[in-house]
C-alpha cells in the first residue's frame, strides 16, 4: 500500500534520476548557502557588527552570483554541446556530451568565475549599500621610520649563540629517540 506522498516522492526521484544534471545540485547549494549562511552569520552576536555585516553580505552575494553564473554557463554549454555534436556527427551522444560538459562547467564556474566576480564586486557593492566611503591608505615614508625608536635587542636568558641559527644548548634539548 502506497500513500500519495510516497508516490509523488517516487515520481520525483525517477524524474531526477532520468534527467540528472550537475546544475541542479549546484543551484540547490548556491540557493541554500545564499540564504542560510548570511542568516546564521547575522545571528552570531559574539562577533562585531561590522564583521558580521561584511561576512553576511559576502556570503549572500556569493550565493546570488553563483546561482546566476551556473544558469548562464549551463545555457552556454548546452549550445556548445549541440554545436560540437553536430560538427563531429555524434548527435546520438548529445545527452552524454551535455552532462559531461555541464559537470566540467559547474566545476570551473565554482573555481574561477564565482570567486573572480565576488572579489571584484563585494567591496564596491557593500560600500554602496552601507553608504560607507573608502578610506585612503596612509603612506609611510622612510623619514618616519628613521626617526622612530631603535629596536632593542632581546635577551634570551642563558642562550649563547655562535651564529644566529645555532644555539649552544640545541643538542641537549628535545626528545631522545632510539637512544641517540
């Protein structure tokens, strides 16, 4: 005896099993990370607010960029696979070509495209949404370094060095292994 839920679940599993693409898993992960990670990050009250906002924004942006990137690259791959199959006269192998290229493309998108886009856009978009302007970097000159206090030598107690890389009691320290 099967319930309607079991029948729907079986139909869903059969459908996904017949039409399984790497894109589906990647989209699910991108969507869940894009929603859940920022939510949990903002709930962590132990961290400073500015740190939480940056981390949550970065995670949300990464999820959104990933979702769109996966869809875009998958659309390009399907067209590419069709053209490749026509050119090589392997139209019978088109589904296999599409699934293989989809897996490769999802992997390459996750490795290169998503981090690249996020690194370029996170700071400007965060500043746009928070209204914060970039602070110019302070330049240090050699004159301030020359006028600073001299570095004091550190006393290591009874360690007498022959050269900077050899301590006199080096051979008398540590664990003895094998009776040596």
